[in-house]
């Protein structure tokens, strides 16, 4: 075994991140073992030597996986082995991918596979931000061309202080949770969840994260030098035809400028106009050369179209659809659009449209999360669906993809903080994207808010979202920040920046940057412009519905929540669940109970008030503490020669002695006409301090006969 190379990164709180190479997975192009405390990740990278013919993009695939053995757990399910990636693993894979992808050379088209696996954890340190550092370090010690290194860190604000890479326990106390990916010089990616913080506070968090990332990048540079991998492999993945390139620019660029400046608000008409320019050029190529030149001509034309759009925006302030840089597309929305769900809304902004539904459920509808490091339940669910017809594509929809999980998660993080603590319902929001041309995830946030208000969900505050774009040149010397970007502006631009929040602050953010040299001044301007646009959109939403409906829809479940003393949980459940099952059968309500701290939380749900009232009365009777002197309606359970046993509270029986039935002397109980099943009024007279038996009286409630 060759001597491994080890580098260490010291965090401000004394924790250490160790990077080691040369010991494990040596047949990969690059491999890094990262350790922090008892957390251990292995990152490997492998790249094909040559590009697949005809591929003109970066075929990068990132996989992040967590082994159940890493935390001493068995996987669930019949097979008892790891299966498809969980949502959290997919989201971490996306965090890595979004930071790495822009740093590969534009002309590098070989297949690259990045695999990061968690093999050990003690459940304290969070592995997702560490995965980006591990992946970059693996690329650093390989000969794969890469314009890094980079790192990712999580920055949280706890009691007003920023903490780098907090533990799970620390994060529970934070009001800001932001993951930042950056190189030594540039921010590449930001994603986070925030408790209505200001734009300035978010910028401060990004700056703190970047300072830490610079240390990580320096360590990786030193690691490259020790490994001798600063010089990367040579490659040639593109064939070029300088003469053809010049022809495409000379002939197509003036025409593309005209189309870009025509300010046509119709997406498909613009696409057709741009395509017509390319089609006309291809038709002009001699037929015997056409097949060999179509691919190259299309690639050159893409750059022509990109430059034409950018020039119109930067030089003339003209956007593709005719808007000003800070102008929001027309908005219309409608609530209670479909009758079946418990709440629904349509939100349309320009050519982007979401039809969103809300379903209210009980505790039985909670999502069970069974990830390696997260075994819990989720009471707020948001699902985002993006069918191909929403962009006019003629292909089948083959299930939920990674993009849908990522966009749904952003909307989920934006809205979940506005669900009040202790809200009795499980809430499921489903966004169906019916049209898409720019930020359907932000349309989901807006439609989700409207649909929840329509469902009567008592949101703390309504939330809106906006997607911002950027066109820049000369390292930001000249730039334009674009509000409410189109799909084309996202594809051809330098930044995609999504901001969600209430009137009082940001609740979620996601940013991907594709250009070097983006200054904090530009970020500050983008955030300020986003705030202005976000408030405009929120105002339009409030014109449709501004408050939660006072009552739920008639077909929505009604839920009542009771808190009972912990010691009564067993009494409500009964032996083998007999009592709680009986309550459900008699009332028709669904009753669930769980222990929370020193209390029991009982949730009673039904579609009508009578069922709920019946169940509530039953449970209140069980948990009621018998009080001497109180009068109860008691049910006669058994008749004995010396008296009757009565159930005066659920599960509580007392003896009504024959001498306490009436004032007159009775020879037998039957003389009073009392039989099993009768309901009579009794008064609790005494409780035996030793046996706990209850002494009841009926006669004290009857008029006393006059003495002769």
C-alpha cells in the first residue's frame, strides 16, 4: 500500500475535517475519504477517456447514498437492503451536482460519474454539506479537467451567531439554514430555509460561508500539489469548422437580433421564429455537405441565439417578451376551482400555470420518514408534478424525476413554516404544472398559498415567490437583473435566483450561478429587486383571497384535539385497544392518541359534529377524576342482593348499597324496580383511602319523607 496523503481542516469550534486519499478505491480516477467526528464519507470520481460521438453537453451524473449500516440500522421493507434513493439522498445529489456542473470546461463532454457514500455516522454531524467538499476533493486528486476546487458548507444562525456546519441538535435552534457552494473566488450555489429574515441578513450568511469555503479550497489546492494532479488530462471532444462558424455568425446573427428584439410574448412563436433562421441556413448548405454539417451548424447557432438575446437586453433593455427588466408578467388566479379537494387554486403568471389542490387529513395520514438519519413523521407534504404537455412536449410522463423532487422541496421549505405549531390537520399540497415558461416552482408557492387559504388552513402569513435572472459581461462590469424570468432567459442567462417569503422576510431561497465574478453588489441588487417583485405578486394574490376561509369545506374532516394527563393514556386505549376501539365503533369517529412529553395528545376526527361530540364525551368521562359530592348519570352494571354496581364514569364502578337506594327500608333491590342496564342518578359520597372503592348514594338525591 502506498502512503496515503492526509489533509486537515480545523473549524472554529474545534471540530476537524480530515481528507485522505491513496488508501481506498484506488482504481477510481479520484477518491477521497472524508471524516468528521464519527461521520465518514467516501467520494469517488470516474470519467470516460473519450466523449460519446454526437454528445455536445456535459454528461455528469452525481449519486449520493447513505448506508443503513452507517448508523447501525436495518433497512425497512421485505428485502432488508437499500433500494431506490430517498428524497433526502436525491436532494443532496442535486446540491453536489448544481455546484460542480458549471465548473467543468464547456468543451468537455466525456461521461463523468461522481459517487459519494456515507459509511459511518453517529447522528450528530450533518453529512449533506460535507458531501460537496468530498466530491470536489475527489476531482482535485484526479486528472479529470475541472475548474475547481470548490466546497459547500451549511451556515446556521443560532441566537444571533453564525455557526458553520452545525449539528442536528444545533440546527433545531436555528432561524436560518443555508447551504452555500463556492470556489475560492465565486459563489456557485445557495439553497436555504429561513425564518422571515431580511435580504441583508441572508447576504451576511453567504459571506460568512464563503470565508470558510476559501479555507477548504486552499487545502484542496495543497492536496492537488502533493498528489501531482494540478495538471489535468488532455482531451479533444469537439470538432470545429471555422469557416462554417463564420458563415453561421455572418448570416444568422443579424436575423437573430431582429427576432430577439421583436418582443413577441408568445413562447412557441418565438421558438419557431428562431428555428426558422437555423432551418433556412441549413437549407443553404450544399446537399452533399448538409448531413455532415448540421450538428456543428446547430451548435454554432445556439451561441448566435444566446448572444443576440443577451445583446438586446444589455444594450437596448429589450427582453424577449417586451417587458422591462423589473416587470412582472400578467397574473390571474382563482380559488375553489374544483369541488372535490378540500381546497384548490389556479395561479397563472404569463405562460406558467399551476393547478394546486389541498387535502386535509388526520394523524393516520402522516408521512413516515425512514431515512438513515431521520426516523420521524411529516405532517406537511408538498408534491410537485411536471408533465411533458406543460411545455408542449410529445412524450410520456414516466413518474417523478429528480427535478420534480428538487422543485417540490423548495416550495415545501417556503410554505411549511407558515403552518401554525400544533395545527391539528395533516396537510398535503399537490401542484400540477399545466403550463411552464419560467419558474413553475415559484408558481407552486403562490398557488399553494391560495389553495391553503381556500381550504381554511390557518396560515400564519401568506407566501409568494419569484425567480430572478441575470445577464452580465466583463465579470459583472455590465449587467441586467431580470425579474420573473422566462425559460429562455434562464437557459441563456448567468443566474437563476428563486426567492420566497412573506411580506416581512424570506422563508426559502435557491440560487444557481453560471458565471465567474458575480459581486455581492450584484447579489444585493438582485435581492432588492426580488423583494419588490415578490411583494407585487403577493398583492395580486391577496386580491383573490386574503384570509383563510372561516370554515372548512363541508366534506373536509373535522378534528378536535384533547390533551389528557399521561397516566390516563392506558385507560383511553384499554386492554388490547378495547376501549378506544369501542369509542370509535359507538361514535363513528377516528380516534388516535400519542404521548408527547408528560401529556397525551388525543385527536378525534369525523365528518360530522355529532360523532365528534360523542367521542369527546366518552374520552372526557374516562379522564375525569371522580369528585366526592358530584352527581353522575350512572349505568347499572350488575344487581346483587346487597346492592347494585354502577358505572358512573367510563371505567369507574362504585357500589350503591341497598340502604342507599331509597329512604325506605328495602328487603331486596327488586323492590326499588332497578334492573341491569338502567341509568340512574347517583352522588359520590366517599372514596375508601386504602382500597380506592367508591361509595354511591341515590337516596340523598330523593326527597326525604316527613317524619311522623
